[in-house]
């Protein structure tokens, strides 16, 4: 399995392309980047899913273009987040991106759902707090966690549908995962659950 990361120029958002044999899934195509455009031009036919951790503009701004380059990909988002995908007052596209994303999801998921990916499974973990419908995606020992959990930090809760108490519960939920799991956040460097339980102020109290 190979994990490519494409970092947006303006917001530093991480878009991940995960390749396994002849299949690919994409996580949070937020903004045009030449490297991402090239990758999808070359590999778009292999993309099975476009997974969205949440609907904020910096994670969906390139969604329409990515969908065009990946004609067979299913756009996946949580059921709680689906309506916000095309609500500019919640996804903030009109304020920061200059236009709204006009795209509907193909698949809605909830906590515990499984998405088949080759011979493996992608598990959906609901982690509300940064937004009402934020989710993480777990494949083997790799967690794509959007803006819920960062290296030594965690997501803000002052944007539409954010809730600090739900975020605390979500961080506690993630603290129970296997410590060897690597985290791939929506911004910044990767880390591990073990490291975050030791050094992340939002998770340290759960390191018991």
C-alpha cells in the first residue's frame, strides 16, 4: 500500500491518495495542486472512492474537478454531513473559496460502516465535534482523521456545527484505538495514536 499526500498551497490542507494494487481512494480533495492534478490525470480511472472527512471548503474545493477526473469514483460522506456539502453557510465555500461546490454524494455512511477496498476494508469512525458529521476512515493501521485530530493538536469548534463537548468525546474515542495506528490529519504532519496520547493536550488525559 502506498500513501501519497498532496498539500494545498493556500490552506496547507492534506489530500491523500491511497493506492493498493490497482485500486485507489482519495481523501479530502481540497484545492488544486499541480501534483494532484497530474496524479489524477494518470490514475483517475483507478479511483474507487473519494472519501470526505467533513464538508469545509478547504477539504472539498477541488471535489468537482476530482470527480471529473475519476469517473467511476463514489463520493462518500457521513449522513449527518451530507446536507452541508451544498450549504455555503456551513461549508463556508462562499466566504473563502469564492464559489460553492455543486456536487452530491453517492454514498452516505455512519459509525461502524465498512467500505470494501480490494481485499481490505475501510472502517468509518464517527468523530463529531469539529463539525456535526465529521468522520475518520481506518484502513489497517492508518487513520485518516480530517480536522478532528492533528499532531499535538486538535480541531477547532467555533465554526458552524462545531461542538467542543462532542469533540472531547471523539478524542476520547480515538484514544482507545491501537497505539500503533498512524494518523494522517487534514493539516500538518502525520503521527501515531501513541504519540498523541503522550503529547497532545486534547488526548493526554486519556492516556491511562
